[in-house]
């Protein structure tokens, strides 16, 4: 994260004695990226965060990925997937590669405590509301929120009703794009959002409990560790590493006289992929502008687009609707549906209402069982109709 926060009680200096009211020492824990060489936070626990009493292997649902063969554009209807599990166990794998795994979850059930030790996660809330609880504190999240969760953060999800979410599991860290930040980490004036748009825990969440299970994901699989004391026993923390929330409605779109390419919509970057937000905005205003995307072939990336709201004029006749996912792989040229350009020009429209989350990957995306279970098999031929 680009700025420093202090929450709860912390000592005046790092790594000095910090005592509980009963005279014992609080247990200091460093949560840090890239060894000791990048962003970090110090958390102060009532009990030792190292005290575990049991470790059990957990059989994982084998989310096998299949190559996108024969190569073709794909359309998946997540709205056809039945609710299942919770926001951790109920993830239906849509696509993935060695850099990122993308899933969809629909549920109204709370999750167990969970720690992803493989990489950061970004969870986009398509609909509904939930309470996100972690060792850093709690956050109320809802429709349109990106929730960015640092690697190793113990957390759980408590929905207040039905929730739908897109889950992005990285193999490393998810951050704001470097070009939006100064050399010291402050958002620059040209960035499409700023520190004021981010929400982070404001007070500790202290929970008592003993023999508390935590599901832990590593590259080797899943383990359930039992902690002697509840991990949510942090009385204070400070640093630049913590979960935070950014709502897509706070993204400020870049507008040009002619159509701007997707990098102007970039919101986050991860190892081998970027996340972009397509938000309502004025249409291109050159007198002769073609106000929707031109045909394009991104030779180095696959384009995964999750449609979450608004009207998709450029895709009229394709079957794309709210809840749809389109996957346009490298090796295929894609663009607006036949007749869409003329229809938008004739309409005289001055604004677009589309709302979508796009993930561009720089290695091919394979297909997961969740996607194959809700595929529209006619999509690839819609440009030829």
C-alpha cells in the first residue's frame, strides 16, 4: 500500500517492550513482503501467533484446468451457476494459469477462517453485502467493492444475505500500477483514483477463543491449522501492508476525442496480469469518432471480461448480459458485433453505461470446470451471423 496507517495501540518505537495490563508482553508479529525488503506491518497480539495445536491435511477439490482448445472466443453465464458453499469453499474456478486463478462464488453463508499463503487476493463484490473480518480489523463491503487482501492475512467473510463475487487469486502481489504512483508511493494527479478513495480497517477486531481452526492454502495444497488462541487478538498494528477496499464507482475514467484503449482503465496490476475497470463515461466526442471499440488482436494477452452492470451496445446480439464473462484469447481478433457501430452512431448516444471488470493475462488462460459448466456454445459464431 502506498501510505502508512496506525490502528489501535502500538508502542512508540518498533521492537521494544509493549506490555499488557497484566504486565505480560504483547507478541509482536511482522507481516512483510519480499522477505524484509518491501511493504510490511507490525501487529501486536495478546497471545503468541505461533501457538498451534494441530495440523491436518485437507482434501482439495481438484480444480483441473483444460486448454482453450480448439482455440475460440468463449462466453460463460455465471448467472446460471447455482449458489454453493461460501466465499472461500464455494469458488467455482472459471479460468487460470500459473499467475492467476479466477473464480466465481454465490452464497449467503459465512466462511471459516482462511489464509491464502500463495499470493494476494482481490475479490470483486458483484452484488450483496458482507462483513470482511481479519486480523487487521473489520470492513463492511458491498456492491462494486474491490477487496484487496495481502498474502497471509487470516480473514473470513460474513454475508448479510446473498452475495455474488468474482475472486482473483494471484501468485504474488496485487498493487496499484506503478505509473500512478510517485517514486515514494503517493498517488499522482493523473491517477484515476487516490488515497481518499480507499477504505481500510479503522479499529482492531479483538475476538476471544481457543482451539480455533484456520484453513491455509499453500502451493502444496490445503492444511487446517488449529491455533491455541483466536488469531483475531490484535490490539494494534501499524505499517503499509493491510487489506483495503476500493469501489469501482470511484474510478475516474479517461476520456478522449477518439476511442481510448483498455490500459486507460487499468486499476491494479499483479504478476502476469492486470485488472481494469470499465465504468460509465462520456463517449468519444470527435465529430467523426467511432464511439465503440475497434477490432483488436492483443497478440500477447488473453482478455477476460466480467460484465457487472449497464448496457453493452457493442455486444448487442451476442448474448452477453449482466453476469456474463467473455474470454477472448490471443490468436483471435475480436471487436463489436456486426451492425453495432452503425447502431450507436445512429442513436446519437453521448454516454456509455457499461460497467465491467477486465483481467488481461500475459500467459494463456486455461478453462476451469465452473466456466465449462455454464458455457454458451454458440458465442464464437455470433460475428458471422
